[in-house]
């Protein structure tokens, strides 16, 4: 007995009961699946982090550790790795419906990787990863594409802001002309500028070459270089790259575009490329996508473009043959 309802709440009782059940089941396992080969997740994560995390980027380390401490440890920390089943994963998933759906989607790959490494160390049987095939929640992709009129409005405001905020304006123009990620332009160093490319030693997808068109090259030529500073866009102290998020939050409202995120400039680059009939594979190369399915998220834009063209053609033909509709 764990205690009366006046002594312990339901959530705590369930956690304690789960721990008691785990130990009871573990007592019934063969000896070789106990002791050193049957760590809890909280114990095993130390081994996993020591061996695996050293090869991650700092941003990946932070993101995955956040997933562990906030989503995985409260649920699986005291559980023995060998005893967690697919039913446990499904139950956890069902409990994340609603507000925690996105958190589940970001956390389940980390949990799956933990199980995968447990298999590699022979802690669990080969092919036993209970996360395999667990569906993620469908979430609405936040995508925003600038219209031609919005591009014009943005362009006019950039001209107005250039005298006071030259670095910020240059960054936005480079994002528009290259479709690059904000970190790839904001953190740019002069040693990486090798026209007609930016040769990045690292990015979200590893080393990357970004093609510089004539417009992008013109923007870079207009950037004043600070002697002794490696950064193209340094902060006032010249010690690290500039930060523009707060500036962008104010500037986009001046453009009457309060819902446009900086990353939406990358989406808009892809949208314009599709409207200009650039092949999907070429767009993927321009954006630096490693996998074709990453670029495929823009396929609906191509369908919309084709549908619009078909409507315009049929409209002309209908008018020509005297059909009102």
C-alpha cells in the first residue's frame, strides 16, 4: 500500500506505483538482464551523453538536453531501459495531445536515439526499439510567403532604413537574394566570402556553399569592413555577430508586415523560384537541402502556380469562344 488519498496525490501515487511495478518485474528477469546491464534511463543518459553528444553542435546539445530534462526524464527517468515497452511510448504520446504535441514531436527522436544506443551496447535486444514507427502529431507548418506588393513595400522601407541601420538592411537583402538561413548570413565571416560563393565551414546541414548572384555580391561590396574584425556584420563591441531580432520586430511593423518572421524570407525565396519555373531539385540545391523530401514541402506552391496558369489559359479560351464561364 502506497498511502491513503489524504497522504498522497494521484500523480505521485502513479509514479510510485510504476516504480514498484518496475522493480517487481525486474526481479523476475534472468540475472543477465539485471544489474549493470539494466540501468535506469537517468543512469543510462550519462553514458549516452558522454559517448554521443560530443559529436553534436552546441545548438543540438542544448535542444536535446532540453527535451530530456523537460519531457523525457519526468516520464522515463526512473524506468529501467529494458522494461520500457511500445505501450509505454503510446501511453506517453497520448498524454501529450494538445499543448504538448510539438514537444512530443521534438522529444521522441531523442528517446529513439537513446534506445538505439542501448541496442548498440547490448543493453536491449537488437530491433527492440519501441519508438520505431510511433507516429508523430500532425502540426500545421508555419509558412508565410510575401506577395509582390509586400515585396515592394519591404523594399521601399529597406531604402528608408539603410542610412540608420546599414548592417541590418544588408542582412535582410542578402536573405532575400540567397534564400539563406538567418544564422548563415548574420554569423558570416569575411574569410568565408569567396565570390561567387559563400563557403560556410558549418551550417545546420554541415559545410555548405551558398551561391552569390550579382545582387548579393553588390550588397557585400557595399558592406564596410572593420579592420581586425572577422565578422561581416559585427556587434558594436566587434566581439561577435550582430543581433537583429529586436530590430526586425520593429521594422516589420513599419512595413505593415507584423506576422512575417525572418525565416519567412527563405520561404518566399522558394516561392518566387517556383513561380519562375525553377525545377524543384535546383531549388533544393539553392536552399542547401540535403534530402529531396525537405524541398517537397514547397510542392503545393508548384501545384498552385500550375493551377493558376491553367485558369488563366482556360479563361482566355472561354472568352475567345464566347463562353461566359
